C-alpha cells in the first residue's frame, strides 16, 4: 500500500503541469480486472465479446481478459486445459451458453463467487447449465421449461408475483422490437440516476424465466405485450442476487443474431452492463449515466 501511494504521489508530481494526467493515473491504478468467458453460444459470441470488451474498456474502469472454452466438437483433452483463473479477477462476465464445463471449473467459479467474486450474466448466458444447482441459485432465473422452478413477474401495480413450477409459461420470447425498460429499484447503485423509464433498442424480450429465484432483487422490468407474442405481464430484465460473499448481476438484454448487434449498441444496455460489472466487482458504482442515455420515448444507439 505504501508503494502504491508513493507511486501515485510521484505520478501526480510529475504530471502536475499536464491536463487530466493526475486523474488518469489514479484511474489506471484503480482499474478492475474483468474476465469474459465465451467459446460456445447459440448467439454470435465472436461478435459480442470484442464489442463488449471495447465498451467496457472505453469506460477506463476495466482491464478485460477473455477466456475462450473449447468448441462443442473439441476432444476431451482440450477441456483438460480449460481452467480460467477466476480468482485473479474482480469480476467474471459470462457470454457462454453451451456444454457443461468440467466439474472442477464449475467448482472454481462457485468458490470464487462464494468467496466474494462478482459474476455478470448477459442474455443467453442464463440459458446455460440447468444441471448445475449452484449456478441456478446464482442466476436465480434461467431459460428453462415451466416445470423447472418458480416464475417471477410484476403486475401492473408493481407487485412481485411468484408462480409455482408448472404454472404459467416457461422460457420464451415474442418477436424482437424496441421496448421500454422500467426501473423498479431507483436506489440500487446500478440504477441510481437512470430515467424511471427508457427505450431499449430492438432486442428479444425474455419471458417466463424459471429457477429457484432466491434472494432476488429486481432492478428493472419490461412489459411483455401480447401484441408481440409476449405474456401480458412485466418481465424481469435486470436483477441481482447475493451469493455467499459475492454478488451476481444478470441482464437478459443483449440478443445478437448474425452480424446484427443492435441490442449491444444501445447506450442503455451499455450503461447497465458497465455499471453492473462495476457493482458486481465492488458493491459500488462510480460510472456516470452518459449524456446520450436513451430517453423515455427514444432509443439511443452507437451508430
Ligand atoms: Zn437471444
């Protein structure tokens, strides 16, 4: 710590005449280490990961590494070498939806989050690993059949409705469209300062997600309209769950089909992802809400 402070002090003195360099040095020293895990997904992970990495790094808050798993046709020997070093990171972002990881990797991640690590789930990452009980607890709700577990939605009065396994729809989505995201927890660090309602760019609107849904705090929802083949109720879009000493942040926004990455280009999605990662890593949010954040009636995307 003494060396760390001394280094900052020296940097400050050396840069005293420069513009912004003191702040930049302090920021660099505070960068959070983030690991994106990918390698299999029914979405275009090869387009998603580099884009999300750029968005995260452009905040100046993260240093991002990527761990890519073997492909679905890889021999068992390739999996033996797959051992992401989760414990070296402040936060792990999953962009993975595919074969079960080897048990030792599952154990590594569970222990990492239990011990205080941050985990961030983007879109179809919550489709993965139905057979991994700790994972299901961490994510709360996943893309599962209606008999898998509870369903959680909100009624028009904002009351949380919990349906039992077997009751109501299982996982699905209607046709893609731009839709309003409604903030439900205005005091949570990730949501503080966001509009009460804002338009998310064209995306899938997940509904009927299922799971143990324990200790789940819903930060934002979207109305799943029957006119778009939705459920006629308010579906959770962003939520958090404590797990051991760690924090898990999920957003089901972020569908990417082929080369079309509209959902990720939404400045609303990006803000929620960036802040979700910072919060999962530290429990706090310092990243500001950008000027170009979407409005209640207008999307705002990175052209
Ligand atoms: Zn999708």
